[in-house]
C-alpha cells in the first residue's frame, strides 16, 4: 500500500529546505568582495581608462572566459540581449533578412532579431525543447539569413544536424547560451559552434553579476564588428583616432559595455562554474536514474546527456490534463514544480504569448521590419497556433529547478516524491 500523498494529508516526501534558483548568486562571498574592492580601491571603474596602474577586470574576465570556453575571442557585454544584438549586427543580419528562432526561448532571442531590423520566423522545438532541425529546413526562404540556436534550459541543440543545414544554405548561426553556461555538446562548449555564441550573467543564470553578458566568436572581423556595435560607434577600437581599417568596421552602434564592477564579480564567479555545473549534473543524474522506470512519465530527451547543465528536470506526462494536479501534488510533497504552457499565463518563453511579434507591433507607425521594402520573400505570417508541436510538448511537460546548493540526499527525496505522485496521478 503506497503512502498517502501530502496533498491529501500524508507525510511529505521531501522535508529539507528548498533553495531558490540562483546558483552563482547564492555563492557570492569573499572572492567576489576582494575583486570588487580592488576596483574601488583603484578607482578604476571604466574598462577603457582610469588611474594608471590598474588592469581592467572586464578584460581579465574576457580572457579567462574565452580560455575556459575554448574560444578565440570574447567580448563582455552588459547583457545577453546586448550580446545578441551586437552579434547579429556583427554577422551582417539586417533589413530585409529573415532569422529563424525557436518558439520556446526567452522573448529576448526574438526581440533582438527585430532590434536588428530583421524579421523573426518562428520554428518548432522538438521533444528536447530545442529547435527542431526538420522545421528549420521547412522555414528557409530566399530571404533567410540566420538561425538562432537556443540551448534551452541547459540542453544543447542538435548541432550535428543544424550546422550542415546552415552550411548548405549559407546561413549565419548564432547560439543563444543564456541558459547554458558550461553546457557541452560532444565535449565542446556551446557558444563555440556557430558564428557567435551569446551568454547571460543576469542573476538567475549559473554564474552572475546581477546583469551581464558575453559574445564568443572565432572570426576576427565578427569580433571587431561586435566590439564596434557594443560601443556606440567603435569609439574604443585599438586606435580610437584611426581611420577605419576596412569597410564595415565603422558604423553607428549602441552601448552594451560591461562595467568594471560587473567584470570584477565575473572574474570570481567564473572560478565557481565547474563546481556548480558538477553539482547540478550529479543531482540530475541521480533523479533521472531514480525515475527511469516510472510509469506514466518520460524525461525530456537530451541531444548530449553528458553536456546537459543540469539546471532543471523536465519530464512529460501523457496528457496535459494531468499536469496541474501532478505539479500541485509534487509541490505539496516539498518539491516546487510547475507546468510550462498555460494559455492564461503569459510566460515570455513561449511564442504564443509574444503579442508584439504575432501582432507585428512597432514603436512607430512604419511597421519596421515587417513592412521592409528590402524583404523580397513572401510576407511572414504569424498565429498563436502556428507551432502546434511546440505547444503540445510544452502543454505536457513539468519543470523542476535543481539548485546547485541542494544535496544528493535532496535529489533522492525528489525521486521519492516523483515516484509517489506518479503512482497515483501519472
Ligand atoms: C534564452 C535567453 N536568451 C536571452 C536572454 C536575455 O538575457 P539578458 O537578461 O542577459 O539580456 C535570456 C534571459 O533570461 C534567456 O533566457
């Protein structure tokens, strides 16, 4: 006879404290303080100049991050949004272009396409909840210029299938690694496969400075042009007073520079990345092993399980009706859980809620980029139900955060809770 569910008054399966999902944020300690105090003591708060004798923390972070990720170049930015916009511009995405983006990602991946004055084309995700390579092929038109591959919720995209498609059609590949710091695909860090890889160091992310981002790239021109765009108009090129070195180096940009205080925090946070990833991966492995034979649930497949960041567990039930009661029961067992797609709650990670794009909202009466005279393909059409597979998967999935601070014992209790609830409600 199984134990009564906590939601019906039985004992909780998990009795320990739950941590919020701020993996790097909760670790902030003496190392971060030391780095920040050096910046303040030196009065060196701007990466490009300050009192003599101090080295830039932003530059130090860029060098260390590039090395850690196995990338030739790294540009630190103030956010992943700024990184995406700088990378797209650097890669030549602009008016008249279409860019394919998955229907499950934070809205920023899509909004920055519009920011670059290109038209977003929304594609299905597959069961891994990353972009479906088959749907990429269907969405390509003569105006397609690029693909945004989002390594969503810590799972790497299927790069072995995506890269040949991009090569065949001469498309730019930008990796959105905001939720995938330290994720690998076949042993190589994500962010180093495409033309550019963009990271977020916002507070919810694995390592953080509260806000922050980075662009990785392997091509000197792309790096140069990303530097130009992120810094208003290439103000701080190697020689700020020189003429442009090649056509395309100088153009008007924005300001997405990372400040020295954020750079200092990131120098310390980077040293935490390995142990945070190791802990989260271990917990995910314990839980996956513990529920692999559980009837009625199937864990989200991964394109490379060894490289999964382990930031969360996502598993499918066989019908969407079961999701809310299952999540409620798990939460009552002491394991905070939630469904993902609910038409009534505007979650900005799901395209069906991207009203600004679905209704082609622009800040002025000219509907740029949708009315762009340079766009030569058929007009791009949007509808709330245009990616039915994506909504089907998201409607049946349950999400549980796996904070790095939890213990292996916690992971075993989560297994117990899932199995207990599944026996009754799956
Ligand atoms: C997939 C994805 N892309 C982009 C972003 C934007 O990152 P930022 O807040 O650093 O601009 C986020 C942030 O949550 C994200 O999850």
